[in-house]
C-alpha cells in the first residue's frame, strides 16, 4: 500500500499541470491522502496553528464563550450524516470577520466574526458551511490540488521532524485565506442549509449574515478573509434561497434564531 501511495504521489507530482483538473483530483485524492493521512496531517496543522500564537492568537478571555462555540459546532456536526469524523472548534482572538476549516475536521472562527453575527443561526450558518468544506473533502482536495505534493510526501514518509515542521509551515501560510472554487463554495452553502435545518437551527441565518456583509461591504468587498467576494454575496444569497425553498422542515424566517441566547454570549466576548 505504501508503495502504491508513493507511486501515486510521484505520478501526481510529475503531472501537476494536468492534475489541476478538479475531476482528476477528485478521483486520485483519496489514494494520495487517505482518511488516515488526512487526520494525521490535519492534527499536525492544528497543533501548528495552536502553537503559532503570533499569527493565530487563541481566544482565552471567557470560557463560556469557548464552550458555546465548541458545543454549537459539535451539535451541528453531529446532525449531519455525510462524514463521520471528529470535529474541533476554536476561536482566534482577532478582529477579522473570518472563519476557516483545515483538513482533519478542525474549524477556526475569529472573534471579529462572533462580534458581528446577530444571533445563533447566523453563527451556525458559518460553522455549518465550514463543516461542509470538511465533509465534502474540499480542504483535503485543495491540499492535493495545490500540489504541495512534495511537502505532503515529506510529512507522510519523512523521519526528519525539522523538515516535517518546515513543510507544515509552508502549507499553513495561507490557511486562513484559502480559496475554494465557486462550485465548492456553493456546495458548502448547500451543506450549511441541510446541516442547520437538521440541527433545528434556522437555515436563513447564513443568508441574513451574507446580507449584512453585502450591505456593509458590497459584492466587490475588500475584506481580506475567506468571505471576500468569491462567489459574490448576492449570488450566494440567491443560490441558498433556492436550496432553502427545496428543503423540507425549514421553519419561518424568525423561528429557531436563538437570538437572546446569543446576545448573552456576545456580551461576554
Ligand atoms: Zn467556504
């Protein structure tokens, strides 16, 4: 198996331009990075992020806030059946309106986002979207597709811990600003609608948060985060609206928002 994997990684490395094609990546990715590899790699990234306190300062101010985000995320993750994987949810103590997911089930959300969402359903929409990037293997495929193959190779087969950490650092540099394709963003939005509905949280939350960002920054917004206009908010709102209309069990727009519960948490930030 190890020989097969090595062969695939080398083949992949040789034909990088060709394999930029997403469908090829989709077929080969599970062989290049297996479920187990993804967990191992993901845990390494996670530890690296946790230890890089200058770039990713951990939020430590209030343990109730930390528990709230963690339990909300885990509740949504437990409501989906797409992928059985353990999730973690951490807060980065920074003003950016941002959130991102890394391979292996780790989601990070910025304090700036927690300060700007208006109720639990808006936060849930963002968390469910990030969960979708993991359940649909987008983060893993991006790793493969962005062809850090030699680094992945080092991590999986190297014994030199220094070179492993250099490789992981290289991968992490742009982790908070990863860009997925348009289709993958729409697919994660569609997961967000399904997962929040299954978790009995209002799926309109994601759209109302996009509307807030659209009003504030416009479609060609310049906020430097995973929310910067790709695809434009107005298109994502329309797309999610169509999915919501086709989803059964969706409550009316003002049910299941859990606003009071969230405003209490917001006070503690
Ligand atoms: Zn996304």
